[in-house]
C-alpha cells in the first residue's frame, strides 16, 4: 500500500509539472552526412592502425638485427682480445722465461719445475684457442650468437687471468734471482780488514 501511494504521488507530480501539452516525438531523423563521415573516419583509423602494426613489426625486426650485429661485434672484440692476451703469453715465455732459465742463480732442479709451470699455462692457452675455433666454426654446437658471445667473454676473462698469472710468476722468479744475486754478492765480498 505504501508503494502504491508513492507511485500515485509521483505520477501526480509529473502531471502537474508538465505544461499540459505532451507531444510524441515520432520517428528519429538520421543525418546521412554524419554517418558517412563517421564511416570514413573509422576506415582511416583502421588504415592507420594497420600501418602502425606494420611499423611495430618492422622495428622489432630491426631491433633483432641490431642485437645480432652487437653480438657479432662482441664476439669479434673478445676474439681480438683473446688473441692479444695469447700473444702476450707467448712473448713472455719466449723472452722472459729464457732469461730466467739462463740465470746462474736458478738451480738445476728448479729449471724443470719453472719450465713445467710456464708450459702448463701455454697448454691451457692453446686448448682455449682450439675451443674458440670450434665454437666459431662448428655448426654442430647449437648456440645463439648471444650464447657464443658469452662463452667468448668468459674465455677472454680466462686469458686475462693467464696473462696475470704468467706475469706474476715471472715477477716472482725475477725477485728470487735478484735475492740470490744479492745473497751471493754479500757472501762473496772481499773484506779489507
């Protein structure tokens, strides 16, 4: 009952508020020009979206190409640096090792030990070069350019460590030679008492 009263009051208020003249609006009128203009703008928007999608795909492809080129450049730099490090190793062995082994202050039993420690580093370096050649030339290894670049970067770090190790050994043996030379001079000096 309360609901019926509210509905009746609402209808009465609606009837009083109207001007007493209610007119039906009839059939809506469509403006064909607006419809055609709207359709044209939708078609143009679809063309722009299609072009944008093609541009995004093109940019994605270019990004992948740039990444591949960057990986190849990293590989080339790593290989170049590994080659330089190995050249340094061979130079140290060729020049410094001969000087160390020819020193009169190196004992005969030490010659084999020194030669073997330098030889181990050179063998490790040569094994690394063989591995690098296999990585770069073999299609059997299923590696992406990024994985290949990562392996080469690790090999570059190892070659730098070998250079540091061989330089450290060379320095240590020179210090031993200098100490023994000084000891010899002290022990064999002439005294003028």
